[in-house]
């Protein structure tokens, strides 16, 4: 079994550590977090060691692979340390908020021939994967348009904005990756409109909470992304791919498929799943499994640091467009 350490015991770290503890392909050796109580509590629950020094975990001889779920500004340093130690690494998105640091990391990882995967978990959602497979089989012919809707149930506090890198790098970055994946081509032009329509405090902090992005590839394929930090009806996640011979639609998931009909209402359904932890629970499990399989078999990682770089480039272009009011070439 692959011996693994998870760096970070916050919300994302807990997901990865719990999945690692339950995956028969690996053994969770330790979790590390600079907040001792967080690391100790998670380690106690999962039956592994706890540590407060992430770098010490990377250096351990009994650790073969690393999962990085620490704050974004630590990702590059920990990722490069793992690469230099010869450890495979799964790093949460974004790789960093500064494209220059990401460019340097891409070059160093290529030089070291390191095994690195970036955590865009939505590609591993079973419904999204089935959509990509249908495209590959030619079911809808050549892709013309991709439409992505992603809306959160509640906005984060304005204090979160300072460390998040803003909505394009924090939230829309998932959709930029999905757009690249489903379009099958790199977007070459980005136009974004953005505003703070939910919480004026987010606007005062220099960010947006409601955005629309339109992108175009060199061949003319189009993508429309719409995001909002608040949807009264729950966590809204939909994908549509329109092609020459048809359309593919990936709709929201619900706790039950039950529909109720009565004198006052028809087609009454349960509310949407609460948030990403529930909606993408299976995607996170399959993401870790794909990482472990690549290590076991020596196959290429299904997502690389170059994917992280490209998504960040699109996020930066969208931010520039939102501020300038002009389309930005990528």
C-alpha cells in the first residue's frame, strides 16, 4: 500500500485524510497542520499520527506520497519540497495566486520530472466524466458551446476575500478547468462582467460575488460561465455541452429522486444538496483513487501542474477583463 501524509487539517484536508484512511490502496501515515489541535483531533479520529510541521512529514522515509490541502500561499513551497524529495504530490487548487510563481514551479517540476497532480476534483464527478466520455465517442458531434452554472448557497465573509485571491481564482477557477476539459481546446479570448450584488462588503474588500464569463477558442468554440456566491435554493451545479448533432446536460443532484404531486403543487422535489462537500463527495474519492493508480502503474497523472497554470491564466484574464471592460487575449 502507498504510504501517504496529508498536509492540512482544515475543511479540504479533512476530506482528503478521511478518503485516504478509507482507501485500500494506501495507508494514511500522518496528518500535519500548524494548528496542533486540528491535526491531533483529525489524527485521533482516523487512527494516524499528528504533526505540526508539514515539511517534516515530506522528509519522512516512510511517506511515499503527499496530499497538500494547506492554505494557498504555502502550496508552491510544499509542492516543490515534495518534488525535490522524490515524493508524488496531489496539490489542491489553485497552485498559487501569482502566475509568476506558478510558471517557476512548472519549470522546476519539469526539470525534476516530478509526479504532481492538481486537485480539480470536478473532472472525477461520475456525471461529468460520463459527459466527457460521450463527447469523446462523438455522440453530439463537434462541440460548439459549453455552458457552466455554478452558484453557492451562501457567500463567504468579506474577511475571506483577502486570502482567497478573489472569486475568479477561488471559485471560477474550477469552471475554467471544466471549460478547457469540455471544450477540448484552449480558450484564447476572455470577456468577464462582474459585480458585488450579494454583499457590499465583498465589493468594499475589492472582490466580486456575481460574475459572467464568455470565452472563445481559436476555432471559434464558445463557453459561457455564470457564478454567484448566493443562491436561495441551494448549491447549483449544472453543465451543458451543445454540439453539431445534439446536446449533453449534467443537472443538479438531490438527496432523493422523489417528486410529490398534490392539489396545490406538482413536481415538488427535495432541495439541492447543501454544498460542495456533499455534491462532490464521490468526486473527491475518485480523484484520490486516480492519483494512487497513477503512482502504482507509472501512468501520467490525469491532471498536471500545467492544468493548474492554464486555469490560473484564465482567472487572471477574467479579472483583467472585469476591471477594464474589454476582452482579453490569453
